[in-house]
């Protein structure tokens, strides 16, 4: 039941450094302060021992992230919600179609799948394209919160989160959970996050924000859930990595782009 998790991007929708900003974080020479738009990758072996790779969202920088980590195959993509920073790398999936010679399943709630179909209509209606273009070959799959879906032999549990007023999902697979872009974890979702080895959790900045957890709010969630290890992600340029990392309690860490975590199953 072991997994390997790679946090591909750990920044906000604007990324870090931000355009036109000269703050300490945006001008930092520490590579951990360079943060792509948020996304993650989970890798594991299926029942037959075949290596599998599933993406959590397709951030804008997906192409460079896949090259950086030498990814040769994608077996599925699970979407948390339909904001641009989490979806707009979708077109780069077409290269995996060419390498693999097969379609890729994408999973999301019905409103997310509908939005993707509208926004990328050239992908799902290639017959109306003026030119015979090279587009991704995707198979949309609808998921529902609290109803597990099997992806290449492993159950993935969509977990209801609130992103301000917008209901979105995080995911649990094995003893790993990914909960980004959230300002609240509803009480009915807490049971789905019990007994974790690793939790990747939204922790935007110290100051309040209407759609994201603050550092203190994220620490309060950690105190309730008590995962063995927690990695804060979706980090704004308000946070200088070296400073905040030194202030965090034991077993809570500040994530950075490219961080690879080995998750142990029970």
C-alpha cells in the first residue's frame, strides 16, 4: 500500500515570484521560494506490479514539471476544482496520448467535468475544428464526494472541502490525503481524513483570506486530525520558506516544488 507523492507545484494562482513584485520572497535566492501553480503526482504499483502515475490537477506549468521529473506515462488525472491554475495545463496531456498510444481518464465532480468540456471544447468536439489538430484524447469520469472511485487498482476517496463559498474536493488514497485550496474542512469530512501517514494541506499565509486556510488555521486542523506528517502547500509570497519552516512544530513541514514523499500504508 506504499505510495510515492511528488508535490509538483506549491504556490498560489499567481505563482512565486509574482509578476512585478520585489518582496523578500519574490527576490529570494532560496530555490524553495520558487513556487509553481499547485499540483501533485501520486505513483504506486497496481496489483500486477505495474507502475502507475496519477496527477492531482493539471497546473499551468505541467509541461515543465513533467519534463523535470521525467514522467513518461499518466494513468489518470483527478481534479479538485475548475480554477485556471489547477486546470489550464490540460492541453499538455496530449503528448502523453502520443507516447502511450491510449486515452487518459480524467475525474472530477459533474460541474467540473461540464466546465472542462465547455472550456476545452476543441478537445471534446474535434469534428468542429477547422484544422485537423493534435488534441488530447481524454475520457471524462464523474465522481462524487464520499464515494470512492477505483483508479488503476487503488480506491481514491473524494473528500468534500470548502473553498470559500465554493464546494470542491480533496482526495485520499491509501494513507495520503491532498487538501488544497480550502478555507474549511466540513465536520462530515474529518472522518475521511483520520489515521493519515501524510497530509498535504492548504496554508496560504499568516493573514486571513476568504478562501484559504491561514497558517494558524492549518495548524488547528493538524491538531484535530493528528496525521503522522503534514506538509503545508499553496503558499503565498507572504511566506519566506526558511523563516516559517523554523517556526513549525514537529512533524509539520513547509512543502516546496519537487518535494518527494514516501507514504507508508497499513
